[in-house]
C-alpha cells in the first residue's frame, strides 16, 4: 500500500465535509422565504496505471478517491403560507420574479415578500425593484407585450373623474293616484308628487343632484288620471347663473308630460330625452345629459301600474375624483387599483422569467439569482403563459428544505466522513507496520 490511500481518504474527508456544509446551509435556510435547497453531487477519481488488461479482460485502474463535482439546486415547489399582506406573492409553478438592483442589474427570485418603498416602487427587502409591464393601450389596459419597468404606485394616487353623459332610472308611477285639480301643475304644494333623483357629475368631478319631479294630471277634465307632468330640476345655486330675489331654489332644466296605455306601458315620450344643463358654478362647462327612458331593445323603463310609485333602480355613468383605496393582484400578475369613486384600473402586470436550465442560475445572495452560461438567457413573459406558473397573492412560498431528509443526509455524510477518516488511520497503521519490518 502506497501513499495513495492517504490521499484517497483525504479526498473523502473533503467531499463529505463539503456535503455537510451544503446540508448545514439548507438547514440554516429552513425558514428563508423562497429558498431552494442544494444537494451535493460526488464524482470518483481514477488513475490509469497502464494499458495492460487483467486476466478477465478488465482495465487496470486504481481509484484515487472522490470529489464534489457540483451542488445541484432543487427547484421543487415549496409550501405556500397564506398572509394578510396584499403584496406578499408566491409563484405556484415554474418561473421567477424579475427584479432590478439599485444599480440596474437584472436579478431573479422566488421570494415574493414585497412592499412599497418611500417612492412608491414595489421592492423586495433588499431594495431590488420588481419589474412589470407598465405600458397601456387607449382603453387603459396593460399591454402584456409592451414596455417593462419599475412598478410604481405612489401614495395618494388618483383616478380622474368622468362627466355624466346619461342616467337610466327604472320606476313605476301609480296608476291609481288621485287627481284633485285637472289643471294641476308641478309645484311644491301638490300632495301627489313623486320624484326620481340621481347624482350627476360635471367635468371637474363635482357631484350635483338632478331631480325629476312628477305630478298626476287629468288633461281632458273627466276626473281620471291620464298623464303625468314632469320637470327636471337642479339646485339653482349649483349653476353659474344670476339668482334674483324670489327665485325658487331650483332651476328647471326641462319639462314635459308622460302618458301610458291601458296596460301601463309608456306611450309618450317615444324616445330618450336630452337635458341641457347650463354651466356650473364649479367652473365646469355646460353639459348634456341623456335621460334614458328605453333600454337597448326599445322597451320602456317607466310603467304605470296599480302599485305605489317607486324607483326600482337607477344608474348613471359619471363619477368624481377617486383616490386609491386598495390593490388586488390576480393569478396572471395583473395589478389593479380599487379607487374610492368605485373605479378599478389596471396599473401594471408582473413580469415573470423562465429558464431552460434553472439549475444553472448563479446564487447572488439575498434570495436572488443571476443568469449564467449554464442557465441560458431569461425568457420574460407573464404568469400562466409559456409554461410559467400562476401568482398567488396574500401568500409566500416557504423554503423547500425537508428537515427530515436533511437530517438523514447529515447522518449519512457524517458516517462517510468517519469511514474516510478510518481509511487514513488504517493506512497509517499499515505504513507503520511496513516501517517496522526494517527494524
């Protein structure tokens, strides 16, 4: 026995020591968000001493030990832990979050414990900025193949107002309403009045009240209700007009009558009504609001049945200035803002990277990776496309380290280390015996 046994045993000590380091690193990161465990891979060394074959035709090779040829990264899915933080994100399936360091370097991560910094940028705990699609089309929708940049949502973000262009009430006017005076007009003293009210918004987002006041009429004097007179009113003080002493506190925008057939269906007016409102005192210009009396199929929205007058529903398309109230992130990574004016707007869409060989990624630290020759270039896209996984909001992917498996591997590595140390002590004993022959 030569000195090769010493070096063979030493190589075993080094290899198993490195394996213990890998296992120790896994156990140290058992609670690291998005951490992917490593596995030591060994390879044997050979010494070819000659071309002569043995009697059974085998090669004449003597092993020189073992070495660690690499640490394989295991990208199997980690468990998902629900949280109450909207910006906590987990990837369920393949892919990596795409980040930019403060100096502009591209990095990638499975850890989705993100938050907004003082500038409104979505960042990880190390300050790396989360990248996403931020370009929008003419309808305000994110273009998932457009420009990629920092996801920035500043504090106090607002959604612009929209002017009211129509309102659409559905209501019933009581066909059994009493008419005391055939010449009844729409005034405040009439006891059988009924009103339909709605909000309208001017171009500056200021809310105003628009009221349609109804009163039953007997147009032919036979003592029976046969039509309803109506007036469209807005508060006079809301308008940019001169107010004289004695003027009522409302301004009549328009007026007319409404009639129904014997089945309670509306006969007149036979079309929607356009109401022209003068300029507002808020500084907003005059606007035209359509009173929709018919739906898209031409059916009337007002009826006169033998039931109490009532509004069934009313809608209009305007809204005031909105401030960001909350965020939502869907499985495709689309970030939407919910605003106080009831609007939901698309703000960004997270960019997700995929690789031909994730095992070839270079660990940079801080839960991030860099590309390498082994990994190939990143293919950037959106979640749930191109083999990329789905995004789960209000959740974090935990470390995929299996403690039981790691402790088992640790025992095996320890036994391997002990066995190789025994090789060295045995080789030393043999060498001592060899030296003793001379004596």
